[in-house]
């Protein structure tokens, strides 16, 4: 990644942005004001392959109780031992895909995203400056794959789909890539990133 690209990401991520949620495309949903959200951090690791920037994503294990088989960022809830959500994202990425924190340069964060599972998720954008051995966490991560960053940062690649959830029709973003169906919270956070880069 060139110094100019790094500066471009840092500048865009430093702008004041608007938070997102799993309910953005469903204005009929009324959220209780007293709801409690648990802090979490996810890492958006940018790598360089043959001069092209890619984003690493995971496919969750089909054996998991929550969101089996879905495409996700590495990350998870902030634990007591984590200094902040950035530390949580780096720790979880190390556990889930074997990414050493000492080769990661954090470029900034996106505004937090509220999930249907009552998490307040902060996406942490980072550049991985060296190669590493990808080691999917057994029982958690089925696959780790790379998608061209230009693909997920292009708003033209997003579509809105819907399905019935808890008796109601719910709409959500999808940004398909090859055999990977990237949707829901992951797609919504990526869509927020495209908005942050172009605002």
C-alpha cells in the first residue's frame, strides 16, 4: 500500500460519519431506547497481492449456533482484558485467523454498527504489512478468503434483498462475490465504508 493510499484511508476514516445498524433498511422497526448494547470490535484486514489490495473475510463454521456459514469479519465482543474495541478486534483476528497483531497497522475505525443480537460493533480498518500463515480457528472458522477491496468499496456492487424474519419482511444489503454471499451486518458495514470513502 502506497503512502498516498494510507493517507487516503486515514483521511476518510477520520471524517465524522453516521453509525449504521441491521435495521437501516427497515424503518418500521422501533427499537427500545433503554436497550443495552455490548461493545465489540471486528477487523477489516487489508492485504496486498500482486500490487492489488484485497480484504480478508471469514466464512463461519456451519456448526456454530449463531450465524452458521455466514460471511464475517474476524472479531468479537470486547472482553474485560481488552483496552478497547480495537484491542478486541486485534485479539480476535489473532485467534480466528492467526493474524499477528504486530504486523497490523490500524488506519482508523468506522462509526459503530448495531446488530440484531444487541452488539455495538466497531469496524477497525487496518493494513497487514507482511505475509502470515492463515490459520482458521477450528470449530469457529470454516474458511478465510480474500476479496478485491475495489469490489466491496464500489457502491454499484450492492443490492438490496429481503426475507422473512420473526414474522416480518426484513431488507438487507448484499454484495456478492463469486461463490460468496456477503450479506447482513457484514455487507451493511462494508456499505458504510463505501459511504465514508466517498463522503
